[in-house]
């Protein structure tokens, strides 16, 4: 898929105020600093569509972008930032669970994980929650350029092992780098194929 237009639509903390259009919607979520903004900018060929965060955990909003006037890309707040207070975490949980349970337009959630890190409890728990709530999701391994090919394979194998403790099979996954553009075509083709169905 070629991205011919990518525009910011609205930011808000209330799922009821998200755009009313019944366009297919794809959400991107992950721990703060995982590389989500960089990935969104890479996918949409824009330098600053999603704000890369100097201060992780700051953007606590649901951000809608419309792509090719056909589908929404949704940038969700980064989770698991240590400096956020417990009460802020609770608000965050509510807000995210309400987005995922109420947003009927949502087609797929992309859960971003840093390919350098071991499987993190918070990510696995979040995936389990998505699974329990029948929300389709895929995994995006980010920052692949930071690892050698061998090390990357080891990391992915570890991740698979962890996931297979809970699921019968590994969900669809993508290996990406916002620096090199790795994974861009695959990810966009995946979305395009679903949109065509
Ligand atoms: P966010 O908080 O998840 O939106 O993360 P950002 O996109 O702001 O990225 C966090 C940091 O990781 C920044 O310093 C980025 O430059 C860096 N980064 C993000 N993606 C990549 C990548 O694919 N490769 C490399 N080498 N660095 C990356």
C-alpha cells in the first residue's frame, strides 16, 4: 500500500468522542519509549506526524490519524512508565480498556515490543487481556537495527517461547526498524489486505 495522505484528526481521552466514521481502525500500543512514534512516522512517511516523546508517558491521549482517507491509524498512550503514579496508571487502564471494549471499528491492535528486551510482564499481560477480550492483535518487534541478525533471531525465538506458554501459536508478527524502514512494506500490505476483505 502506498500512503498518499496521512492527517491528524483528533486527540482525546474519551472513547465516546473518537471519530464517528465507520472506517477500519488499527491501534498501535506499547510501553513508553518502545519506538511507537518513530514507527508511525516511518509508516506514514512523515517526520512528525506522531510526536516522538522526549518525555515518555506524557502523551496520555487517543490520537486518530486518517490514512489515504480510508482507514484510521490510532496512536494510543505508551504504558508502563515508571514515573507515572499509581492513580494515573489506574486512569490509564480504564481509558485503554474502555477504548478496546467499546471501539467497534477496531480491526487489529499492534502491540509493540522492543526487540532488544526479554519478554516483559506488562506486555505479556496486556496481550493476555486482549486475548481474553477477543481483540485481534499482532506483535511488532521494534528497533531491529540495534541487533545483529543472530541476536535478533535469538530474541524472537525467546519471545515465541514465552508466548507459547499461553497460546497455541505465535500471533502474526513483524520485525521493524524505523531507521532502516525494515518491515514497512509487510506491515502496510497486511493492513491493506485486511481492508480489502
Ligand atoms: P515512543 O515513546 O514509543 O513513541 O518512542 P519514540 O518513537 O519516541 O522512540 C524512542 C527512542 O527510540 C528515540 O530516541 C528514537 O530515536 C529511538 N528509536 C525509535 N525507533 C527506533 C529504531 O527503529 N531504531 C533505532 N535505532 N532507534 C529507534
